[in-house]
């Protein structure tokens, strides 16, 4: 899995797990809602600063947005 796919998946899962809309996360992070949508659809790759802002907005460690989950054995 590419890093862009991993980030998009982790962003969507974390946002939904916290019960947040794209609009709420965008507001908290100070970025546009359509950009959140584009990140989740793998249209754009975020800068490291955006990764940090999104993680802060969702009260999580930025590494969790980039971490790949090991395949089940």
C-alpha cells in the first residue's frame, strides 16, 4: 500500500471513529472541507504540516495517520 493510500484510509477511519464530519475536521484544522475530501480520495498528498494540523484537530499523534497496519497472520 502506498503512503498516500495509507494516509487517506487512516484519516477517514480516524475521523469517522471520532464522529467528526469532514467539515468539522476542516474547521478545526483551518483548512477547506473540499481539501479533506480530496485527501481522503487520494487526489492530493498532504504536506507534513497538514498532517500535523489534521492530527491536532482530531487530538491524535500524527504518526497514527501515516502508520501502516501489519497484515493479519
